[in-house]
C-alpha cells in the first residue's frame, strides 16, 4: 500500500543523529515530572489517585516492514524509524465499604509521532468494577472496561492507521460451600471494532461462559475441573471481499487446572484442556485438540523471581486480525531482580509460533515465528513516582510473503501520582 510523504511530519533528514536528538527532545517533559513537588497527603486516605505520565519511544521499524521490501515502495520514503512521545493523565478510585469494594479508573493518553504525524492518536483506558461479597465464603466481581488503541502494524501489513475500540463486560462468582471445596462461575461479553474501513470485516463479538469446581488444601494448593463455552461472530460479514461470508463459531472446552506449592521457593500453576471450535462456514478452520498453560515461579531469594511459562492455546482476540483460526504455541522466561528497595531489573525472553489456519478472505494458511528479547530498569524514588527505561528486540520469520521483520525499541518513561 502506497504511503504519501505529504502526510508525514519529517522535520529533517539527519538519520540516526536526528533520531537521537528527537528522543532527547521527547524526553524533556520527563524532567518536568521529576521536578514536580510531591503531594503533602494522599487524596481521600489513598482511595483516590490522580497521576500523570510521560513516555518517549524510539522504534526502528514503525510499520514492521520486511527487510526484503524497499521502504521507498512501502511508505514512499526510505525511513523506517520514528520517535513517539506519549503523554497520559488519569485517576483511579478504590473504595472499600463493609464487605464491598468499588474500583474505577480512567486514563487519557496522546501519542505524537516525529516523522509520521498521520499516526498521531488520542486514546483512553477506562475500567469500573464492583468486588462484591455476600459473605466471606461467597464473593465475586462485576465490571466493564473500554479501551481504544492503535492496532499493531505487525498484524496489518500496511501503513494505514487502524484504531481499535474494545469493550468488555464481565461477571464472576466464587463460593466455598464447605472449607475445602471451591465452586466458581463467570460470564464475559467482548466487542472489538476497527476504525479502518478496510479492517472492519475483522470486527468481532464474543460471549463466554465458564464453570468449575476445585479442591483446596489448607496450604492453598488446588486441583479441579473447569468447562468453558464461547460463541463468536463478526457483525460485518457482508464486507468480505467477494461477497458475504459467515465467521460465526462455537467453542467448547473442558479441562483440569491446579496450583501446587512445591517448596517455599517454587510454585506451579497448570491447566490442560481439550478444546473444540466449529465454524458455520469454512470447515478448514475447525479445530479440536489439547491446549495447555504451564507457569512455574521460582523465588530462590527475597530479591530474585523467575517466572517460566509454556502454552498452547487459541490466539487472543485483540491480537488476531484475520478470519483464520490461530493457534499460539510458545515459551517465555521473565526474571526480576530487586537490586534495592528502589531499583529493580526485569528481563523478558519469548519464542512464539502463531499458526494461522484457513483464512477465508485469502484462502491461505501461514505461520509466524516470533522471538522477543528485552530488558528494563525501574527506579522508584518514592511510592508514587516511577521512572523506567528499557530496550527490546523482536524478530519475526514467516511463511507469508513479506511478513518477516526485525524491530528494535528503546523507551524511557516517568509517572507521578498523588
């Protein structure tokens, strides 16, 4: 897809030197945040927090362009990188009342691009929840979330910005009829809409229900069974190329889940399911087979935590911009080392295989292999001030033509609350 330079805000052609100067300029507001006076007292006894944040990000490959593709053909210029400044303000509420707790939060943020100003975007994250309790043995959550964000170009293979709006309503309950037995159930409804008319065929609505029972030991070890049902549909099937298609599906799963404290420094969380998904049209996307999640947390000292995980599961709605069925298999290692009470280092190493099966619009199946490595440094000089910087590298290889890419990201951010 052709990209016109007339819509971008390129201010100079200084290459990497310009990028460094842009990153420095974008980071200047961070100094203002750090120089702000600390609040004399928390709002409403810590029940309300008002906060502001500033973030500067250097991204070496904004549109996730394949190294096999000439950037001049892809975006009308030889530039792949950009510096993005992001300003956010918001407030959170957390009010206990008797056995109940009421929570709410709203964040508004503005992203501004140095070169590609057509990607400038104002978004929000909103959440409200009631953590209800009839008795200590019968509790649950009821809530709603509403977010807007810019779709990741790794999922688009284009240069047109696509604003995603995702809304979710959820409810769940947990009941301990006797001391060692836990019964739980819940329901959720999700709707995701695309702002780009060319992507609206991928709008989706899902409804999910879950129920399970577990045996809980005095040490809080658990083992149980759980069943899930899900139904999904696209409200814009008529927008598909070549005529209407039916993207509606039904999904069922049943499995075993557990939590085990192996030692004082080692815990294991696991879930294994048998899952089946059937589409009303396009049987090449139907799937039945095992899925699983394993997570091991190791805390050899009070300062070091290492979380290792493995999964085989259906791709999450927010990341799957396709009419395909997507199966994700992967492993990850995430260490965290507290150097002191105020300084910590976090790492991230992941390898994931995204298996796209039977896309109705293209008739293709393909596989992405994604490797991600990152490290970040966190400094918290006071309870409500956080300064963070990080580096990450992502590389994707793919069987889909021109879908491979490499990307390096550097960030620095600060947040202050009162």
